[in-house]
């Protein structure tokens, strides 16, 4: 043990005896804290503890790097992310380094896709170390944390979050459901400890406590004080953490992993530990594992990675997404960025920034760093903790100009967002901020005090706009800065998208919505842009590419289109497409094939993939492959749930192929042949099955009747359909009506017989309550038998005429719902037929008689006596000869006259009808 902390140990022993009434657990904890600090300080390889996105850590890091100028920097970050760090200079921070895997092997399939992100901001110690290492010649940056694959190897997934939780804001969802790499996560894992600190610190949340009691005191501290205080905080939270064995195991394995990697690098490179710097979270810096230190034991075995295919890239991040992912208070990262800028100005520390950093301040080329000052080697580090812990809080004097500027600015922002704020409110916010700071034992109001004061004084009882006052303060303090990945750092697919959309002359990297107008008729070179936009609409989230005018249909070519594009806003989704392939077409083909070969895929879904392949890719090869797959899936289905969708898609594909191809593809002929036999087999069971709806049965009949001519030409037997109809015995009224319509379509039932059956239903009081369900069946029957449209109009009209209101009114919602769901196919038929039958003017409606009730009486056939007809034929034989010639009779008519007379006497109706036609009588 080092003697530097003996005085502190004695003080803590006395405090433990006084507060705990004797030695015990408290003494062990307090002395253990000092031992952890002493152990970390004496480590030959300098450990630099940090907190995630802490301005104090970033300032201390920049200062230490200029003083020490290490030759090797070990950084707590996934080791397989190292090649991406050079691309940070092409990005506007904040961004996140991402590892992404869709081809998952060795993990449960429901985990896919796997995603790990490590966000980086300018106000972070990690970025200072990365910028120093990449822009300083002779410096090696080594990432030593577990790989992205090991993150999931050591992960035990928790139950999914509340599905009823409100959706996150767009900026807060930039990381999606990725796992965040916690670099320097410093937050008490003991809930009672955090509650105690917040209550006695008179703050609302952990971010405010950290800002008040750690950030501000450490902002101007020297290197030794900073390190010892961070070691102490890390040890305190570690020793007071609850016994979560899973989390403790993962933390200790990470520490063993990192120290094992560092010893391996030191042995391989021969670097001197004195010339190295190890940057890690303060929680891990106070580690007690046996592998700790360059002289630690070598017993930890690193497991091999799985066979999953990992891809790496940079995605845009934001302050809100970092806060959402790591459980920080809203606005805390923006406040940290503002504090970072103030610390740089106050301490005169020069930050490190990557050369050519996008979005950073322009600066001259940095001069070479001065030679580092030699560190004392044989001198033990002095105790800085005792003085820091006994030091009274430094009371910053009130910066009235800063607070007044905040008050004026928040009133201006509130007025722009609909609040009735005035100069009096600015004065009230100013005074209330000072009052709240005094109540919380602060001489200077913090941004959190000012935020509470602004909410109290400006926000009354209603929020007039989209943003409340708390959000306005966050924006005013720095806003939710959103990063951007530069063109050179994008994956090949994303760069290809930008290159192919260049003819649109839009700044696609910018956030927000941009309008693209495509006049393809006059500029045919824009048609490839249209094809690409439709594919992006299919692949990317809603809003990334939204068509305003224009549509994509089978067999049609675009003429004019209008699009709202927000590719810059959805840059993360575009980048993740690049992890799936090198071109949009390849990604689309992979997704279509994956959907078609999914174990739960249905014939309707596979046909949808066929249609999409034809519509977007115009690939006959892929359509044929997926069509064959649809045939296989249909043959194995034992339900008819997807019959309506199958019918609609097959009809569209058939119409397309018949107009665009010389012959039908082989797969669709096989599909029609198999589908005809398949639905004939399932039809009797579907009629009897209560779970099969009338819409599904109607779709099956629609497939059988509409595809019948093609199926029969391909070798199917119509007897299959006749047997299926004959073997169907439904009991549900709507299905009974559907069966009657099918029998009419087959010729087994005449319209007169069908009309008689409907009249019998209306005449039977016992059946009247079920009559609307029969009508619903007739309406669905328009799918397989559109020729019955006039009869359906007749049946519905009779129902409105004869059914009582108590039966008719409850049925109207069902009728409206049926027509609405099937409106595109059924309503035009009914409207056209009703327009043909009903009068076109209102005045004629009173005298109008329905045609089905105005049937003329059959005329009696009167036979004329006498032989006037024979004399007329004998006098004028030319007409008879002409008719005989048309009929192909070459014999003279006189030879057949006796037989003709006998035929006329036996069947006089034909002669009478012919006489009517000729004479008009």
C-alpha cells in the first residue's frame, strides 16, 4: 500500500467509528474506496478515468494529452470498430460508430438484426483521444474493449418494453433499437443511494446532480485531483452496487478482456507502459479483478467470435438520441456541449480536432506539439483527495449579463411559439432563477435552475404550440444538435443513391423535406430516378421518399411525378441499407426472396413478392423463381384465408402478361392449373366450414370461374368444378345464396328458378329475418358471376320495397361495409346496372315500373286455316329457293313440300314467329 493516503485512511476510520458507532461494514467500505484509488494511481500504465460525454473529462483529457503526449492510446471501445474512426473527419458530429449484422449465426433468430452503436460528440474525452491519435504522427490508437459479437455473446435479453409506450421523437430514435456501448457510464446502481444524493443535493435528476457536484468542481482541477476524484466516484458506485450477478459478471469480464488485450499488445509491440495511456470509464478504472494491471494474472480466455457476418459504418446521432439511449435527462447533452465551450474559453485549453473535420471551426494547420515535460518517476503520487473533500464549495459570483441574456432570449423564443410573454416575464424569470438558486444553496443559477424558473413564470396552464417552455430552454442552451455522415464516409449503396439522384439537382444530404418534380415525358433521362425513388419508397421508412403525384402500376410507364424527399433526415436508414448489399436492386431482391421463402409465407404474400419483382425490378428471372415458390406454397395450404388476395394478384399478373408478353410464363400456367384443382378440392369444405367467410368462398369461386377458360385449355377438367358444386351443402344463408349464384353460372339453375326461390324467401315469415344475409351472399356473388349484376339490383330493390324497417335498418351497415371493402370491384358493376335499369329523371320515377314486374303476357299462337300459304309459295318460288340455298338444300322444294307441310302442322310456333318478324304484326 502507498503511504500517500495514510492520513485519509485515518480520517475515514474516525468517521466510520463516529457515524457507525464502531468499526464494521462502513469502515470496510470507506477504506476500500481509498484502496481502490491507491491501486489505480500506482498502476505503471497510466489510467485515465472518464465519464460519458462529460465536459470536465474532455478538458482534462485534452490537457493531459498535451502534457504527456503518449505514444500508445488504449481506448475502451469495441476493438472491431477501429477501421471506422478515420472516417470521422468526413462527418459532422455527433455521429455513432455502428456494427450491424443481418446474417445471424450462433444467436437466436428473433434477435436479428443485431446492432451496436457507440455515439461520439465533440464534448467527449473519447473524441479528444481519437483526434490526438489520428492526427499525431507516431501515435498508435488501440481499441481494447470486447467486440460487437461478444456484446451479444454476453447479453441476456430482457423482456420487450411496454408496447403501449408513446413513440419516441424522430431525433431520439436515430439509434433505433441498437445496443449502446457504455463508455464511462457513471450512475449509481443502488437506487437508494441515487435517491439520497438527489434529495440532499436539492436537484431533480441525476444529470443535474452530476453537473452541480462533479462537473463544476472538476472543471478547473489539476490532473492528479481529477484522476483521484474520478477513481473515488467509480469505486463508490462499484462498491455500493446491488448484487446483480449478471451485470457484475459482464462488467468484470469486460475488464479482464481489456487488460488481456493491453498486455498482449505490450508484449507484441514492446511499448513502454510509461509511454501509454489507458482511457476507460471510471467504473472500470476501480476494478478489483485479478487481471488488473500490466502485472496482472493471465488466465482469462477470450471466446472466439460467432459466424455472424458483421458490417460497420457511421450513422447520424443527436443529443436527444444519446439521452434516450443512456437514460439521461432531456437537454443534458446540449447543456454539456455549452459547458464544454465555456470550459475551453475559461481554461485556455486547446482542444484536439481531426484535420478537415466537417462542421468544425476552420483553423490553421496545427503546429507540432512541444516536447512533453518529464514526469517524476520515483515519487509517489500525493494525496489530493483529502484537500478536495475538505474544500468548501466554490461560490461563483452571479454572472448577471449571462442570466439576463438567457431571460431575454427565452421570452423571445416563447413569443415565437405562441406564448403571451413580455418584458415583465423576462424580469420574473431573472429574479426567480436567483431565488431558486438561493433555495438550493447555490450562489449562481445553473441552467437547470433557469429552466425551472422559465417554466414557472412563462408556461401557465396551456401549451399553445408544439414545444413547451422546457423544450424551448433546451433548444436555447444549444439545441438538439444532429450529426451527419459525410459523402465519403457513406457505404457504397448510399453513395450510389446520391449519384443516381444527382439529375434532380437537390441537396439530398440536408435534413428536412425537399420537393422533386420529374417531367419524364420531356426529360426521359429522369426515368431511372423515378425507378430508384419507387424502390427507396419500398425499402425505407415512411416519409423518406413520399410520392405526391404519380403511381406505379404493372405495364404502365411514368409521365410526370412529384416527390417529397427526406433522405438526409432518414440517413441512418439509408446507411443500414448499405449493410445489406452494394446496390438498391440487390437489397430489394434479397428482401423479396427472404419474404417468399419465409417459413410463415402464404401464397398471397409470395404472389405479392412476384408482383413487386415485376413492378420495381422488371426481372422476369426473379419473378419466375418466386412464382414457382408461390405454386409450391399454394399446394401445401389447407385454408382459404388468402384466397381474395390470391385472386386479385393473379388477375393483375395475368392482365399484365397478356398485354406485354407474347406468351404466358410457364409458372403462371402451372399456378392456374394447380390453383383450379386446389380450390375445387377445398370448395365443399369451405362452404361447410364456419370459420371460412363468405368473402373467401366468393374469391375461390371467382378464381375458378374467371380462370376456367385458361385452366381448361391447360388440361383441367370442368367435371372437377361441377362435382365440387354438387358436393357443397352450406347452411349459412350468405353461402347458400353464393351457391345458388354458382349454380346459375354453371347452368344448373335458371334465372327464373332463382327468382322464384327469392320470392319464396320473401313470402316466408320465418325466413325474413335471415333474408338480408342472403342478399349479402348475392352481393359477394358478383365476384364469381358479374353477369348477375342486374339480378342483384333486382333483389336489393325488392328487399327495400318489401322488408320491414326493423329488418332492413340493421342490415344497412353490413351492406355498406361490404360495398366499402369491395368497392373497387363491386360498386361500379352495381352502379352501372342500376343506371341502366332505373329512370334517369326524378319526374319519371313515380310512373316507373320495374322491368322484372312488367313482363308481357305470352301471346296465343293462332293457326290460320286454308291453303293460302301454299298458293303463295307456288306462285313465288324464288324466295323459297333463296332460303333453301342459304340452308344448303339443293333438292327442288316441290319434292319436300308434303314433309314440310307435316312439319309446319306439327310445330306452328316457328312459322308464327317468322310471320311476326316479316310482317311486324
